[in-house]
């Protein structure tokens, strides 16, 4: 039986179509994927992302422990700052992609992990802990809600005294929200997984329904809608954001995945560092590319990518872009096979569909 987030009954009351994802019963859609997608691009959407895992590192050696687990350099994080990273195995394969945040007190560190890999990740961390450090899995105690879209800040600002306009991307603030003053956890971060502006809000699991209701009420006049996993997936793909288990896993290194920018080889020793140095020096054999398909063709995970009729790789994620009006995909291919090429073909159930090679970030929001 799948697990349920604290907002499960709210989703049922709103008529959500539920599916199992990452071991949880989650809303795939409410009014429809296209409608929810476009609401986030033009107005705002409210997501339940409580299936994500949160792991707290404490103790004098908390930073040193996290530093050896992830590829990015967390020593540059001040209190209330966060960054994106990956964790790698000894061979340089990606164990998971994570967000690392230094707490408001500057001492503890929170690592947010994917739902499907939570148990594996926590075991991986605990097997490698050293010195004066303790690890606590807070996942069942915390609910996580995301408000995303160009009107997201205006909506959330109605419910908190925190100055969200001054909250920079990948920064966090502690704040009372929606009048919930009996919460042990109430943190707002300027982060998201849609390519739009917005925030993610951590709160006690037992207060999640109150916050969900307050956010929906505050957002109603500004056109916010509840949004499910379907829209979250199409939004993140348009923004070029990766999905663990589909776009990368332990057989793929960060350089091949297009995430080499998260690897800081000069920060000192860390798990997978030696392997990643060798991969960077030699150049990865594979690379991740963006594809834009013609007409109404839609590439899906596992479809072969062809160059002059020869298979050179496969599609990782693909969808129809509601924003761009065409099929888009990212694919993992032989690096040498696409040198000098501007297009490839995709085998879609026996039919060859032409695709132009483009950057993996298909959509960038307008900024002022």
C-alpha cells in the first residue's frame, strides 16, 4: 500500500486523479495537466511536494559530513542559504540529486532528497557518517508545499510578514505564515522545480491542511490553482530540470547528465571525486542534449535517437510543450556521434521523427 502525504484527503476533496509516485499516493492532476501547466506559467499553482525527504545533519562535524557526500561546495553557504548538488558513488555515478540548505542558526544542515530514493539515501548517509555528527530523517514530520508562478510571491506575501521581495533565490527565511503560530517548523525558501519564480514552504505535517487551505483562499483572486505531478513534470522539463531515476541514475555521471557545474573538484576530497576527475580529464563518452521535434511528434523515455540511421542513444524525458507548442525531449547520446550535427532522428514506435538539437533549457521566464 502506498504512503499518503498529510494532504491526501484535501486532494480527494478537490477531485484529484491519484497515482502512485515515489511510494506515495499523489495527485496527477485536478482540472487537467494543460490547464494547470499554463496557470503556473501565467498566474500560479499550488503543489503538494510533501513526498520529498528531509534529512537533518547536526553536530560539530555536520558540514564536513555533508561536504564529503555531495559534489558541490557547501562551505560557501552562509546561514539561511541553499544550493543544488548531486551525491555520487565511488565510480562517479549519481546516487541522487539534492538541495542542501544551511539552517537559520548556521549550524545544522538540511538535505532534501527525492521520495523514491529516501530510504536508500538515508542508509547511504548513515553508513558514511563520521566524527561528531548526527543524522535525523525528518521526512514524516514535515510537510512541504510549493507555490510557483509569476503571482506566487504576491499570494504568499498576504499570509506572512516576511519580506519575500527581498528573499533572494536559494535563500530561506523563518517566518510565521497564515497565522499558524504553534508550528515547530515554518520555513520559506525561494526555490522551485518549475522554471518560474516562487517559494517552497516547510511546516509541521499536522499543520499542512491549514496552510493548504489558507494558500488556496489567498490565491483564488489571483488565479492560482492546485497543480499535480503531471504539470510539475511538463514544467520542469521545459525548464531543463532533471528527474532522478529517469534522466540520471548511478550509471550516469554528472558531466554526462549536463550537471558538471555542480562538481567542485577543488573543494577537497569527497565521494566520487577521484572518478569525476578522471572523467573530466578524458571527457565523458556521453552527453545530454535537448531536442525539439517537428509537428505533433512526442518522444518518450526509451525511444532510440538515430544519426544517419544508426542508434546513438535514447530519450530520457519527453513531452509536448504547452508553452512552446511542440514536442521537446532530452536525450543521452554518444558525444562524438553528435559533433558538428544540428539535428538527429527519433524512432517513435517505428516511425522516424526529425529533431533539432537545442539547449536543454527550453524555456526561460522573463525577468524584470
